[in-house]
């Protein structure tokens, strides 16, 4: 039963996340405040603005449905800015606090990629 609920929650988060990326803000559109602003910034490659807005969303909604996704994309934003220690920290947090969610699996893959790119740079 717990697994079914987790799967439904994941599906809902992905659907909401996708909607936030597809529809622009407006009275008849889906808009999730700072999260939507973060998504727009991330999609435009403005990773610092994405981090700022994801942080604002998490501060306002620490247990919100999109908080895990926000932390994952904060990690990706830090990685894109070359701040790998901060990226690792957020990936690790996602994995430790949400091991059953797909975002933990994505975070594990990103950590492996960060570690392998660091190994190839040092050789």
C-alpha cells in the first residue's frame, strides 16, 4: 500500500513539474510562485536565479510536493555552476531523506557522474 501511494505521489509531482514548465504564468495558467520562477530560470540557464527561487520555494514550503524536486534541481544548478560540493550536498540530502522516490535514483546517477568527471580530471 505504501509503495502504491509513493508511486502516485511521484506521478503527481512529475505531472505538476511538467505543467509548471509547459504553461506560462497567467490567470488561466498553472503557476507555482517561486518554483515556477526557478523552473523558468533553470530552463534559460540562469542557474543562480534558479537556486535563489528554488530556495525561496523550499523556505515557504519545506514539506511541499515540489520540495524534493526543487532540491534535486538546486543540486543540478550548483553542478552547472561548478560548485560540486554544494551539488553533492543536495543530491545526498535527496537520497537520504527520500530513498524510495525516483528523485533519489536521479540523484545517485548525478553523484556517480560528478565523481567520475572528477576522477577523469585528476588523471
